């Protein structure tokens, strides 16, 4: 397969960068989702200021070789536009009515591919003095437009361009990453591959995508289907590594092709998540409301063999309901995890132990990036100076740069 790069003379040495990221992206798409069926892919380095950057066409796309300072914009744009060869090029969704199946899924796989190549925390910025990953960039974009529009809204009906971008790209990438945390990386990877294998060169809809995820998750024991519902069995992986579509006997259209859209919904245990994250605008925000360790009995504590009543109160601040995992670390270093269904507005956990609480954290494995506020997810009973020292150092650097700039101007 030929990778054809058309680079500007004004950008000497840019060709190898385009070639490398395109090749490495292609390798991962073919390994994770399925083969690229064409004999060529052409990468065009557009003229700066031409407004042609970042546009996809079958077997051809424009990238972005403009100056971006320390950011890896060229690599990010190239990966994203190549991804459209799969998500819209082959899995041909309606990008006007269901843009999230096009730009959103592509943003999710963009995060996965770039993280695999450069590392999850370095895919956008990788310098000694700062680093940033694409997952954080997508999440930050969503945080700007939390509750205006669902991802399923028609493109022309979004509140504005900012909401369209933040929800279609950022929220979709973030909610799919959260879904990955719920059903597991391997199950999500299998679901994505099955979706591509099943619907390449067809026109799937939102429900086709969601049903595929449900079917794979139920088959792998990561979701629960209603009693009596028969889920098609999954075919084994072929020797070539290609996972075929799940065995099923859907009805056929008048043209004689399988009509997957006519398969009834699975309505699995994942539906509450889909209804809120995909079809709704609910905001997810769970917080640690209070942490305390009180010696017992409080009116006459035993100083030689102290007993503590340890208490953690959790608060659901948003309207998105999701089960919560809490990890508590005690003064002796022991840890305990407890779970809450997250339905009520708050809940309380208590322990009677010989040690007090050192820290408490919601989502200790960091599997729920859809949460609005990471800062209220954890609490320590003793201050930690590392973060304040780092912020102070950054502030002093910025202050010195501002002073130098002012000196130049004056």
C-alpha cells in the first residue's frame, strides 16, 4: 500500500513526519479494527492560511503543517483525518444527522491511537516543562458546553458552533472512554472491531452502534440482558486475526442485504448509561462531601488503645446517575473499597477501627473521565505541598516572562 505525501517546499523536512504518523496510524487501525482496502492514501500539506487544513476525502486528506509551537498538531491532525477513512469513509454514517458517529467515534479512536504511539499524557504536548494528552484535551472541550445539547442532535440544530464541537468531538470521546471503563478495555476493543466489521460499506445508525456494544458486552459478561432475551453468540477469532460480525440472522432489505437496524434493541444494563450520556444532557459530578475520624467514645476516649469512628459522606451534585467506587486509605496504610449505586443525593459510609482516615477517593482507578470535577473526587486529611510548589514555580516563571515582555515593550 502506497502512502503518498505532497509536502510544500516551504515546509522542508515535513514529509517524513507525515509519512511516519500515517504509517503508524494505519498499522493500528488495521490491527484493531480491520484492513484498509485501498492501494493508496494521499496526504496533502496545505498552504498556510488557505483554510484547507484538516479535511477528509476517500483515500485522500489534507493535514496541517502550519506552525503550532510545541504542540504536536501535525501528528494529531494527520491521525484524525486518516481515521475518517474508517469512520465515515467505510462505516458510512450520516455526518449531518448523526455527527457523533463520524467525528465523535473518530475522536475516541484518535485518543487511543495517539496514546499508544506517544503515551497517554504526551500525545498533544511533550516537553520537559509541560505535557498534555489528547484525552484531557477532548474532555476540556466538553467541559465548556456541559449541558446544552445531546450528542445525537442534528448538526444544524446545536446551540452554536462551540457546543457542536465540544459535544460532538469532546463529549463523545469522553463518554466512550467512560464506557470503556465500565465494560473493560478488551470488551470495548472487541465491540469497536465488531462494529466496523459488521457495518463497513453500509450506513449504520446510533442504535446499530449501541446495540453492537450491548451485544458484545452481554456476551462477555460485562452487561446484563433482560430475562429471556436471546443474544447471538460471538464467532471465534479467525487465524488471520480478523473478527467477523456476530452470528445473527437479521431480516433482509428489499435489496437483499442484511437489515441490522431491524434487530430489536437489547435493552441491557448499559441502557441507563446510554440514555443519559448519549441521548441526554445530564451532568456527572460526584463529590466527597465530608471526611472525619472521631475517637470513641467521644466523651471519654481511650488514649492507649484508641478507637475511631471513621466516616465518609458522598454527594451526587449532578443529575447523571452512575454507580460509584470509593477507596479509603487508613493511617496504618490499609485500604478498603466500597460501592454505592449513586441513586440518592448522598450516602454515608462508616467504619470503627483502631486508625483514622488518611485519604478518600472516588473513582480510584480513574475510569470515569465524564465526571465534571476531578478536584472534588478526593480528600486528604493532611495537606500535600507538592501541588502548591509546582503551581508556585509555574506562576513565578510566567511572572518573569511577563516582566521581560514588559521590559522589551518599554
